[in-house]
């Protein structure tokens, strides 16, 4: 019995910056990314599976205002491309 997990990006939304006069180190000075992921758990030997769960993740340019940049290197390739483009 081996359960496999498959994650796919269902949707990416980019929200515009909230305050153009904020300091460059503030998250409100940069767009925010919302990613909707779908996780599917499956086991070919289990009639109760597959099970699908949806999760939402919000990404800001910085971990906190004035802090380090958010590490999005483990996100899906499309998410990395979008974040890299809007936060360049």
C-alpha cells in the first residue's frame, strides 16, 4: 500500500501593490501572489481513494516588512516564473 501525492496548480492570481509610496522593503509596495493548489492522494489498492484537497497559499515579496526575500524556490515552476517576473 503506497500512497502517492500529486500536486497541481489550479490558479494563480496576482494582486497589485497596495501602497506605491511605501518603502521598497515593505510588502505593500509589491504585488502579492495567491496560488491555489490541488493535492490528490491515491493508492491503487484502496477503493476509498483518490482524495483531492484544495489549498491556498499567499506569497509576498518579503517574509516580513524589511526582512529577507521570500524563498519560493520550492514552488511549482509556473509559480516561480510568475514571482520572478513580478518581483524583478
